[in-house]
């Protein structure tokens, strides 16, 4: 697929050309790799956000489980007639 970008700041273009030259690749190759990196970066950000949500849900569930375990332990102690120490 072809992409055209118009009205690029000449200073920015010189910097892009310099970076491409240092990497010994063409401007096109450099920009193509940057676009690909940008696309992958967004996918990675989305995955990280999903993972953070999953971790938050797991933490909340673990907190509820801890409360339930404490309640059950208290109930068992009451049933056995043991005093809490």
C-alpha cells in the first residue's frame, strides 16, 4: 500500500534523512519501519491495559477470598469453642 505525506517540515525531514543515513537505509525503509513500530506499539498498549484490568479483577477477587477465609476460620473457631489468640 502506498502512503503520501505532504507538507512535512523541512527540518524534520532532514532529521529523518540523517537517521536513515546513519542506519544505512533509505528514508522509505526508515519511515516504513517507524510506521510498523507505531502500529505494534498501540497493540502492545492495548494488551497492557487488558492485563492491568485482569490483574485488578484478580486482586479484588483475592481480597474477597481472604475475607471469606477469615469468616470461615472465625466460624470454625466458634463451632469448636476455641478462643481467638
